C-alpha cells in the first residue's frame, strides 16, 4: 500500500508515530525520520568525526527505530531522536575506543573510581571483593551499576529499561560507585 504524500505531509510527528505504531507500515516512520535525518546526521557527524561513519549511523538508527520504537513513550520526537542519535554515537565511540583508552584518570572517565577494579585481572582478591560488594548494594544501585559497567549501557538506556528517571539513574550509579569503593577497600583491609 503506497501512501499518498499529501496525506502524510499534513500529519504532525505524533500522528505519524501513532500511525506507524498502529499499522506497522514503515512508510509512516520513514517519512517522520526523513524530517529529522539532517539533525541525526549532524549529531552523528559531530560525534563520529567521519562522514561515512555518520551516514552508516543514520541508517543504523533507522533500523533501530523500526525494531524498537514501539517500546518507548515519546513525547517530542525531535528531542527523543536527538537523544537516540547521541547515545548511539557515544556507544560506538565507547566500543571503538575501549581498547585504545589507557588513561583512567578522574578527569577523563566518569567511572574511574572502580574502573581499575573492573579491569584488574592480576588480583583475584580485588575481583572477589568487587563481586561480593556489588551483590550487597541496594537493588536500585546494583541494577544500575551492573547495566552501566558490565553491560555498557548508557544512562538513557538504563532509564528506558528500568523506568527510573534519568537523574535517579545517575544518582544510583554515583552512590553505587562510592559504596563499592568503600566496601572493596574495607574488605581488602580486613583480609
């Protein structure tokens, strides 16, 4: 079924999104995405610093939307798609730079407080202490810490999956890091 362009052009973002979700017809989503493709490309180019990578990311984000957009409650599509594009690029950069990054200073990495514990492979005591301490965290902190550090999910992804507010996710991770550091240090001192 080919949609008439006049009908689509007159629809606002929410209407097109609703039509896609109800019908599953990807033309609605394609038209909606096309409205913001320049924004998505701009965000991707800003973060990835490469035109080819940015173009690939634009297509990957559309494929992501086709599969998963029904799972989200979207108030303002423009703002939401910007966040999706930014998070997509940050995840790509994190994966790409994972092996290259060697300076774990506080200024460079937010999770530096426990990164040495997560990446330290020589000291089995530290790893055992970390595992035990993670399990002792309050449920909210434990969940967010595991998703952020072990599953490498972004704040936004964690908020989407857990239904916690974004600020709460950040707080749970910050508090969890502090609690882990204290717990691990205490365990290592007592052994």
